[in-house]
């Protein structure tokens, strides 16, 4: 059982006034009736919910706001402590904080236990663009759909999973031959969802994602989880739940 949290978009107080987010760096100090994070914590405790892991699908902060990212990481860590389970992440396009003095990627790399609590997995994530991580008998393939975004000028880049990237994943999956459940995580959309036609642009959906889906299907993955467009949707493609 996993708790999925996505697209928190923790921004500046003025971001809430203009309607671009509902969470800000002031939210943790607000009373419960105006604080969805506190409400979630209470709900989990009252229902005595237990989770094997918490999955964050990206966009912790809003518009690259450094303080929003730091507050969101603390909130996710607190959830992990409450649920007594690991927290794993994949960065969203808003999580690249270009105002950070050493660059957007450096902030993410310096964040402790991000995207996982294992140093070798994190090294692969930043070096290869993906990593493998196990929670009990479930294997997670955590993909960085923003792996080609390093500078502010890169924001218009279309996220892409090139043939070499997919082949590397395929080879590693064949080598480990995991027989338990398998789940892939990414931030951007794998396929377009018909109920939000007109709300897409070119850099919302991962290029070459069809080859990626075929690889996952061949490796007997159960599902792909993603965030990005704030619309809940379930569908199937290539025998995969998306």
C-alpha cells in the first residue's frame, strides 16, 4: 500500500492570491481548517492508515521557488516519519530552482535522501537519468523526465526518452530479472489524456514514450504513475495501468 502525493506547488503567499497554487510557505502555520497538510496528517492518524512507502511525483514547489521546495521536502519527511516508511521522489519541472546559486540541478543533488534514501540509487538517477529502488518485494523504476533541463533556457525543451536511454533501462531490467510487482514513476505524461484536450503543449508529454511503454510492458511492469497536469485519470495501454 502506497501513499501518492503529487504537484503540491508550494509557492509564495502572493501565488495563492493570483490562483496559481493553494499551498504556500505560510500554510504550515495556518489552522487545520485552512491547512490541507495538517488535515492529511490527522486523517492518516484517525484512520490508522499504514503504508509501505510514500511516492512523490514531482512539483513540490511552484515556479522554482527555493523556500517552497525546502518546506515541501520537510513536509514529505514528516509524512514519512508519521507513516514510518520510506519516501521516494521524482522531480517535476517546477522543482528546478534556477535562482539557486550553484544551479537548479545542484539544489536537487544536495537535498538529503533525494530522490531516494540510497546513495547508489541517487548516483544512478543523476548520472543515468533513472534508478531502481525496492520497497519490500516491489521494484520501482524512478525516471527523471526533466533530465535534459539544467538552465532556465532549457525550460522549453520537450522531455524525451531517447533510444539509448530506453536500451539502458531494458538491459538493466533483464539483468536483475525481478519477478515481483514493478512500478515506474515519472513526472511528465506518458500519453495524452483525452479529457484535457487543449490544455497540452509540446513539452507536457514525453517524446518516444511509446518505446518506453513497450519496454515496460515487455518487462511485465504493472503500472506507470505520473503527475504534471493535476487531473486524476486512470487508463490502460500496452497492458499497463497508467
